[in-house]
C-alpha cells in the first residue's frame, strides 16, 4: 500500500515540526490530495490510523481536502474542473490541454498544543 509510506513520511515531518515547536501534542493534520496525485484519500486515512499510534499525533484528526483536477485549453484558453477524467476541453472539445491542478499532495496545516495556557 503506497499510502502507508506516504503517511509514514508525513508523520516524520509532523514529529520534527512538533519537536521544533516544543508541542506536547498534535491535534489536527490537514492535507490536500489531488485527484491525479496517485494516492487514495480513504487509504491515507486508514494508514494514518495505523501509523499515529504511540506518536505525538496519536489523538490527532487527519483532515483531507480532495482537489479535483483542473485543465486549461491551449486552443481556446478555457479552464475547467473535471471529475470525470475526460481529458478534453468542455468548451471546444480540444485535447490540447495543460494541467493546472490535481497532482498535488500537500501538507497544508498542523495544529499543535503546547500544553501552556493561551495568553
């Protein structure tokens, strides 16, 4: 399962950042997953539940924002979001396209608790 290695790498980053910021606990991890990123969001969630045990993020929630892919037509310039995996312009049906978004796999935000009262 490719998603398990993705989450393992993510947890290394999260733990390093938590240590750097002297956090006592990580409460939320938010990632953006593009439709063409090569990973399945549901499998990431399952892998996260396995990997987080015994870590600083053991009680953390994983928030996954699914990002559709967006294309720009090189012929007419139209942009469109697609979720049907049809690689043709919605406006002119051209297949001369540029991928604008949808391949990303981004750690967007980590929420941590320092254990100290807020000022």
